[in-house]
């Protein structure tokens, strides 16, 4: 057995340093400079690492975690990074960088879908998962159980040995966060993709006679880009009909209830944010203009989560 195989800390650092995107989740009590971090979960496409910070302490970051979290070449997917950023900086001297915040991305996607309006509140991670992913019911129930247990007894994060079911919930939370990044990126890129597709067909599908008098250096805003203004106007008109507005001009975004995602009759004000987008002919929902490809990717991701869960044997590195 060589030295690398004898050193698990070196193995996880080498694996994480090879990644372009990872998800990062922290669990504890009052997660900020005044609180206490118990677990740190990091997920890649093939592995989930659960770091017992309560037992390992600052040494966990000195053994490679700090290097990964501060690496500008690794995108860290985090939901509401304000809290974990404050905690890591003031307690462990870790300066998080290159972060994709799913809470921020969700608000931007909402604004894009409603033609420029903003919601009156942000979404929790659980709401983001329900909004952008189709979570199997058994995993949904596990996540809900974890939330209820933690609410009843916040100190459970510092119980050792840690309950296996909650270890599974920690792992799933990190993996799902990585998956929701792909969905949000796809939604945020939809306008760009639509215009680019129109650009591709702008000249080649026509007769080409007018191209003789058209100069490539022309700076006039093309009609394909002007169409975005029309799309935004339609989205604003639809958003005003679909949502109530508060006194600050923000759209009232109802809280999503678990297991009621597909039953809009239970909450008349509830809308999927993407329902405010114009028809698919105007704005494709996938960055590759191929819904089947996205569905296939999500299906593969969920199968991957299933395999990870079945084979999961969490350890504290």
C-alpha cells in the first residue's frame, strides 16, 4: 500500500482539488460567528464527504478543507452563504470564494420569469429543492424528518454517535444542492439560449438577398434582441395576474408546502415561477434547447443519488 492509500485526508483533498463544482452545507446551532458548527458536508458528482467538525475541530481545515474552500478554481454551491461564510471566517479563518448561491440564483430566476419583479421573500433550501427538483417521496420524508428533529432538539447535532438516518439526510442534502445548481443555471441561461438560437437562424434560413446591403459592422440592435423587451412585458403582465403584490411593489410568494407541489388548488396564489415565462417557442427552458436531455440528466442524477445512498457508509475523515 503506497503512502496516498494510507492517508485518507490526502485522498479526499486530491479528489476535491480535481473538481470544478462542489456543494457545501454546514449544520450546527446558530451558524455564524457566535454559533457552533457541527458538520460540514461536501458533495461531488461521485462522492459525499461528511466532516465531523465537532470532533475534528480546526484541524479539519488545516488538513486540506481550507485549501479547497478558498480555491478560486472550484465553484462552491451553497444556499444562503452569509451564515456559513461568517462562521468559517471568524472561527476558522477560512475565506470562502467563488460561490454560487442558490438562494440568490432563485431570486434572480424569479425576477427573470416575472419580467423584472422581485419576490417579497427568499426561499429556504427545502423550498428550492421542491421548486427545481422532483424529489422522490422517501427522500423528501427523510429531509422533513431531519428538519423536525433538529427543530425539536437543536443540540442533536452534537450527539455522538450520530444517528445513521440523520447522516443519510446530511448526505442527501449536499447531493441535492449540487443538483439544484444545474437546474438553476439552466433557467438563468434560457433567455441567452433563446436569442442565440434566433441568431443562428436569423440569416441562414432566409433568401440572403438583403445581406448584400447589410454590413457586419452594423451596431443597430437586432430584432432578435429587441424581442426580449416584448417577452419581459408579457411576463410582467402575467405576473401581476398570477401574484398578489405588497405595499413595497414586491410579489407575494407563498410558502411551498411539502407534498403539495403538484396541487395548486390547495393554494390559489401559488405559481411555479417558470409559469410566468412566455411559451417555449419564445424562450426555451433548457440551455441546450432540449428538454429530453435535461430530463435524462435529472434521471441519471437521481439514480446516482440512489446508488450513493444505498452504498453510503459515512465516516469522519
